[in-house]
C-alpha cells in the first residue's frame, strides 16, 4: 500500500569541537569490506518500534540526541590523497542528517515486514564515507502518528551489537528513561589508541599467528564435492521458528550443564561437518569483541571474524564434542582482533605456498544475546509454532552456508541462507529439521556422531572414487588436472592421486603453479599439485596415466617461490 504522503526532514546538530585520529582495526576491516563487496552486502539494517503517543518531533529530537551522545555517528572517513583506503577518522563538530517521513492513511497489513523491506531497499545505496551521516532512516506514520523507524547503519560506524546499543538508547530517550553513563566507555578514537599500544599490538600479532596456523593445516573448503562450485551467487532466506527446538535446547542445556548457545553451536558444527563429509569443522563466527566493560556500549564496529576449527572425529559422541567446542570457541574468540589488511596479505601468501585458496564457506552468527536488534519480524502470526519453515526473498550470498541465530528461548528462531548448488530447497529444509532432531536426541543422552544420518535425516556428500584426502583437504585429481589444463590454455595435464602433475614441454613448474593459482578461487575441491614434472611430449592418448609416467622427466619442482626447480 503506497503512502499518502512522503517528505524529507533535515535535522541539524552541533557538538563540541572536531577531533581526528587513526582508524580502529574494526573500522579499517569494515571499510575494506565495503569497498570490496559493496554496501548492500556489508551494511546492516533494523526496524525500531516507536512507543505509542510519541510525536514525529520527539523521534527527530531523539535521533539528534543519539548523534550527540555517540561519536561514531559524528565520524567521517576522509578520502586519502593517495591510496584507496581511508587512514583516519574525523569526529565532526557540526552537521545534519535527513529523515524520510512516510505517512499512511492505513498502515500495510504487516507494517514491520513493510518497514523491513524499506530498510533493505535503502541498503542498496552506499554511504559516502567521507561526508555522510551513518544512519539512513525512514519513519512510518499512520495519520501522522509515528509507528516504526526503518533504518540502515553504515557498517563502518556500527556492528550488530552497537546497533542494539543505539536502539536501547533511542528507546530510552523516547520513553524518558535514564540513559547509561558513558564516562568509562571507550570512544572509537580511544579504542584506536589502545589498539596501537604495545599490549594491543601483541594481541593482534597473536591473532595473526593463530589464523596462519589454521590456514596452513585445516580444510580449505568445507564443501568439497562434485556439485560444489564457487560461492558468490544468491540464495533465498529460510527461516526456522520452532518451539520444539527451543524446548529441546533448554533440556539439553540443563542435562549437560552448559549454556544453550554452546549446545546449539556444537550441534551446528557437528551437523555441518557431517553434511560436508569432513572430520573437522572450519567456520567463521563473527564476534563483537566486547570482552570488557569499557567496550560493552561502544558504538563502533568491533565485530571481526573468529575462526573456529573443531575436530569432529567419527567415533566421538555429542557430549565429548561439546567440551571440545567450548574450548575451541574460546580460543577462536580471543584471537579475533587483528589487522585485516595484514590478514589478507597472509592469506594470499598461504595461497601461493600451500596451493589452495581459503574458502569462507560457513558463517555462524549468533546474535541471540542482543536485545532484539537485527531480529526480523515473526515469519507468521503464530507465537510459538512447533516447527515452522518459511522461505523469504533471495539475497547475495558471498559464502556457501550462512546462519543468523536470533533467539534460543522460548523457541529456536534462526535464518539460513544455503548455496542452492549444494542444498536444494528440500535439502535446506531437511538440514534445519535435522538440527532440531539432533537437539531433541541430545536431551536424552549422548548421541554418537556416526549415527547422525539416522538421527537427523541429513546425509553426507556423495564423492566418487576419484576423490582423495590430501593435506587435510578433499581433492579430485581429475578436477585438478582439468583446472591446470584450463589455466594453461587447454594444454593437456595428468595428475596422480598423490597430486603429482605431469605436463609436456615447453612448460615450467613456476609458470604452471602461478597459472593455476589464478583459477583457484572458482574451484572448490582443487588443491595445487605438490610437484610439477615436465616430460618431453603429450602422449598420443593423454587419458592413459602410464603414457605420462613412462616418459623421462626433463624438469621438476614445486612451483612455489621458495623452492627452486631442478
């Protein structure tokens, strides 16, 4: 239903003097992501209900006070004279922002869904980091009475936890409640100073060493199987709301004596590893890094990836895995503050040396501890369905499997985006139903991980006999040979089960390796050969392995820069 009227209101603000300083690690990370992936995939949105009886003027005043209260909302990131990424933040002394006010004679049937759609649409336009106020807002009113505020937050200014802080403060301003004292809360500039201190630098270095160790040894693609292709397309949102899941999670938590989020994380890791056919789970768990009181209410992007590696041995049980998951999660979280630019430099170097490109295949984002921020409107009017699965709109999916956990009690409420190349709609629904079944099974006692197919109904991948496990990664030598041939403009290649590659002269190991690396991002299940052997000729029948192996070797080498061919 279109609004009766729509107008734009400009709100001016003025604060104490301007200040400037270096970026925080989180700001630099988010700015890099925005410039690389685009605002629509990075910025965040929410819908804030307006308390009854509040006027439009009061809503605008609260947004102004919010801007004055939090320096992040007055901060811009000037374009550098040279280079691509901003290198400093500037807190402005004065400025203005606009609010779009849309008035309805009668609100749409599902006003929260309508507001969410407006916010999603507003995400498509990027913020100008050098000039724009980092909140873009649309106020929905009904015959002049404010009802909902749809907003987009630039991720360079706020992460999900920060958006929850803003929502709490804004609600308190409208209701006349007392606001929490911020005198001991770090501002973004103060945080940047802390990160640049010796202790902060040591913490960031330790995080990089942790990541490097995992990226050199862990599976580089969780979903390495014949039908897997590169992630990066789109996927529809599948929302689960389940009273069964919430009740089972509560009972399992009580039986095991651990918090419900840890039980759910363990179930997720076990089921993903099972579906991927892996003996380890590797996934990103975005964390807010709000580990001390001075950061609890800081409005700035503190969120960075925690890289969770968990061994999932086939002979283990759920209870034993739970203990390992708790320790692995803590280890991941305490190594989640780092210089993102240096991290990607390390990832690039590891790609060359290991011959594999790390795939951020799985992302698990538990925001259930936040006070309602980022939680979408209910999928249906049912307050607590036993098990409800509802498909939503498609959106860009830069990974293979992404979930947001919104609530764990009294019902389990989460959203899943699954790569349709790996999960058709029935398989995606079966995966979430299987997650609930696993939680229910865990309420009565230990669950052998070897029995997950029977317990959950989720089966592992189907890999042909060609697939082998090399360097912790599932690999198809035939796919490696095809990728190598494609990289070398169709030149035939043969790759053995131990990933030794045979190429005909003229060729050299370094050139072959470099060419293959250029096509690796689009090839799950492909690992660069350990050795490249150059033989005199392409056999008359290139498909016969013996025809390659019987030829003399002219040149051999790893193709890596650190090793010279011989």
